[in-house]
């Protein structure tokens, strides 16, 4: 199981790095929102892998809270972009 956990964290770290670079190079607000959503998803998945490793139920609350906050943030950005008219 150790190899699976290490591989999971390495791949999640690589995905987080790609997401951060994408956010830094994004040209408009919509691209940045997508990159930040990807970053939040990677963080939720990393917390889930960590919860599976420790086999405890405590991080599940944090995972649900982080996922809800990421969703609400995406909705807020989508409403802002819709009212603004363009994504740039």
C-alpha cells in the first residue's frame, strides 16, 4: 500500500504544480477560475488519500467543507462573469 500512496501523492503534486502554472499563465478570469477549481480538486483528492492512509473519519468533514467552498466559489465567479459579459 505504501507504493500506491506515494504514487498517488506524487501524481497529485504534479497535478497541483501544473494547475498553479496554468493559473499563473492564464490570460483571463475564466481560465484562472478553471485553474483554481483544478487546484481545489487536487487538494480535496489529496485530503481523501490522506484520510484513506490514516483510516480515520476526521478528515472527511474537512473534505466535504473544502469541496463545498470550492463549488460556491465557482458559482460566484460564474455569476460575476455572466453579469460582466466577458471573461477577459
